């Protein structure tokens, strides 16, 4: 039996938080609104804004004071995560009414694989029916990308907003994507774009046609994956459970004002490290590498990473590494934002710690316990006793975000 061609939808809700507020209060429709933090502090950065506000030059991540200068009549609202969570759940429930092959990516976007559905209409008409149902039942606008794989579907959904439906075929990649600057490619950030620029890659087409050996040498596996994407190749499946695979645990904060006092910066790094450690502990996770994120007063971003031989999860260990990386990276510019992330995380029990001169004594103390365990297993069976019992920890407020606490829990209940 011939396998059907893959048909992947990427559905992206348009200005989700702002649209939810307008659906909740119809008097806000047609008006420039924005969701922001505390407008009295510089922490008041716009989380999102309506298309009416965007038409006035307002954009996400703009500061509150600048948004008011651009659009004096803008309506600022505090975030209501419970309201957004309920809307998100309703949106994904609608998508799952068509197929179980729905992969949430974030609170307001996800993939659908409709390849095996027996449709009585073409893919575009089907996408239109989903789009109109979201409007009719939730009063929420969306854009949908249609393609043979996830990368192209994601790219397509960004091509027309709001309320767009875009088809992107693999044979159209050279014509539609290759002329674009490489920074516009999904998966390429500012740092990666700079690295690519240093080896002469300015456009997506440059990336698609560079010898793979150069990409592997410069960026390793990431480089090879980006080169494949630039050629429209993406074999990833739509996986409904992938959202639960934690790959990193991090925390960041925008400072109340541009900071240059190293003692205050260290205090912030300690606070961030404490939150990251608490989240790792609540999930019984440990990582192998750490990354710090720095944004200066001119919005220039820098990151610095370090890979460790042994597992990383303790607060003091995270803080000392973050502090060391910061001091190596910081050029004295005033700091606007700081972040700390532990990467390559896995369950603590999956790690085999390397013995060293520093931890040998700790492991030596456990030797009598290990021998006792072996004796009991020999006498009563291999499964009679195991080293360590994994106890589900009670989550603290520090260990959760609005995303993990509400959004993920909604999907786990299914």
C-alpha cells in the first residue's frame, strides 16, 4: 500500500493574550491594547499587543513607557494566566477533536498531522474550517501553515498574519526561502546568525548550498540540522508527548534599572540559581551544562556556556559556575537582563557520576551500604531492594512557572 504524503499543519494563535482579552471583553475590540507587567517599573515590558497597537508602531518586548509614547491611547492590561490557560485548553481540545496527532509547542501554538485523515475536502478548505471554528467557538484568530513537514509548516504559518492560511511545498523552498536573510529562518537566532555570517552565510540559500563539512566543522550537529532545514528537509514526527520532554531548566529576570554594580549582579545570579535549583529538585532532574544569558542596555545579547563532567543540580554549584561565566563574559556594559539555564537535563538516576579526587571520599563512604544492598539482593532477589527511592516532591511556587503549572498539567490530564 502506497504511503500517503505527509500533511502537517502548524497552527499559531494570533496575538494570543491580547486576543483572549478582547474575546473576554468585546469593548476592547478594534482598540490598541497590550499585556504588560508592572507599568510603574521598567519590568513593564510588553508581553504581547493587539494588531491595532502594532499598526501604531508598538511591538512585543517594547517597554511600557515607549509604548505609551508611540501610542498614548494604548490600553495596558496585566496578564491573566488563568484566562489564557483556559483558552489554550479549549483551543487544543478543538484540534484533538479531529486527530490525536496534535503536538503542543507552547500555550498558543501546535502541530497537527492530518496525513491519515479521510477528508472530504482539500487541506486548505479543512484548515479554513478549523480557523473559522476557533473564531466561532472561542472568538480567537489564528494563522495556519500547511506543509509536508514541521519546519516548513512553522515557516508557512508566519508568512501571513492575522488569519492567514499558507501552503509551503518543498519544491518552493528555493524560490520563497533562499533569498531571505538567514536570521529570518526558524531556529536561527542572533548568535547563530553572527556565526554563520562569519563564514560567509548571509541568506538561507547560502546556508542550503554550503558544503556540509564546513557546517559540521563550524557548528557541529546543529549546523548539519540547519543545512537540512534550509533545504526543506525535516523528518521529525508530530509527537503528542514531546512537550513533556524537559531539555533545559532556566530562569531569567529583567532588572529594575541598568545595573553595573557587581555585588548587585551577583545577588541576582544567586537568586536565579536558587530558582533553577529548586525547579530541578522538584522534577528530580540534573544537567550536564550551564548557560548564562546577558542583555545589555543596548539590547545586545550574549550567552556563555560550560559543559561539566558530572551532574549539575545544586544551588551553590550552579551559582559559582554562573558567576564565573559572567565575569569571563561581561565587558562592563550596564546590564538589563540576566538569565541562568541548566541544559541537557535528565532524571538524576540516569546519570553515572565520574569519580574524581574531589568526590572519591563521598563515594567511599557509600561502599558498605552498596555491599549490604548486594547481600540482600542475593538472599531475597534482585528486585527486593533498590538503591534510592524516587519520591515525588511537592512542587513549590519557585519550581513552577505559569506554563508548567497550568498548561502542561492540562495536557497530562488527558
